[in-house]
C-alpha cells in the first residue's frame, strides 16, 4: 500500500465527470487500499478517486459519529438520493466544510440533512446507507467529486471571490498541482 499525492483544485481530473468502474479487479482493490491509507494520512473523512488522479466513480469514507459509531467503507458506482438543502445561510459552526483538494481552508455550505447512498462494495455486493447529518454531508461532498464538482464550486459571493484569491496566491488552478500527506504540511 502507498500514500498517494492528492490533486489540488485546477487539475482537470477534479473538474471532469468520472467513469463508472467496470470490473472490481486487483487494480481497483489496490487503488482502494491506497486511498484508505491516503485518507487516513491526510487526515480526511472522505476521499474520491479523482482526488488521487483516477477518474473512476468510487470514494472512501471514514468517520466516527457522536455516538461512537464507526463509519468506514468504500462506495463504488454510487447513487445518492437527497432532498434539497434547507434555504438560508449556513451556520458556520455547524455547517462549514473543507476539502483535501482545496487544503487548509473551510467555508460554510448548506447541504441536505439526509442522503440515501446506494453503492457496491469491494466484494461486488450492493449496500445502502440512510445517512443523516455529518455523514450525509460527507456523502454529498464525495459524490460531487465524481461529477467533477468541488464544494468551492457551490459557494456564492463573497466566498467565491476569496477562493479565487487563494487559488491565485498559492499558484493553484492549473494542472498537475498536488500535495503529499505526511510530507507537505497541509490539511483539509
Ligand atoms: Zn473534497
């Protein structure tokens, strides 16, 4: 297993829709193992294949909720059913989000409180998770990555402007920029 470099906003793989996984073979199994290791090293609560430069529809997640339940797994070719997010402005204490592909920053964003995930696991078995709260947010964030959408794309003024400023200042927003968990001092 290996920790993989994480692509930063501007790399085309992050801004294009990913392709369905056709077969769960050794290559996919190795990718998933590397993604778990990368997610844990970052550290992050989710990681989508495009973030490590692979345009396939799968993501890993790992999170412990307030009751101590441990959520950890991989979602291959996921479908996600959500209701529209509630109207109004996000509560910055409860609804701020970050991304390993826009590291070191957080912005408020409204998400649906509930999301129904249907996906395939590494054994090829289908599963379903009825997620609420933060887990629902993780699924929405990771699912967006598979459609080439970053959470920063969902922000509105003035946050969009701040994102553009940071992107310019740090030399992001172009192909081939990445960071290495455990090596570069950044966090999502
Ligand atoms: Zn992300």
